[in-house]
């Protein structure tokens, strides 16, 4: 696929269809990055925090 941005002259308007496609792609990339962050970083961290909190509560009860 050719780069459509090479066809745009500096003071020429971007076609609306092209603009919508680019913005849609950017939104999809951002969503994918947010989901990856949620699954790879935040979810495991939350589970570890819950397990650590539960473990420390059990230790306090056993004393």
C-alpha cells in the first residue's frame, strides 16, 4: 500500500474518508495498548496485592 500522506500538499485538505480511517486506526492502537497494559501490568499487580493483603490478614489472626 502506498503512503497516502505523500499525496497531500501542504495547504491541501485531507479527504474526510482518509482522516476517518487514520483516526480509527489510532483509536484501535490506543485501545490495544490500554488492554495490554490492563492485562499485562495492572491485573497481575492487583491480584498480587490482594493475595499479599489476604496473607498478611491470616498472619495477624494466627498471632
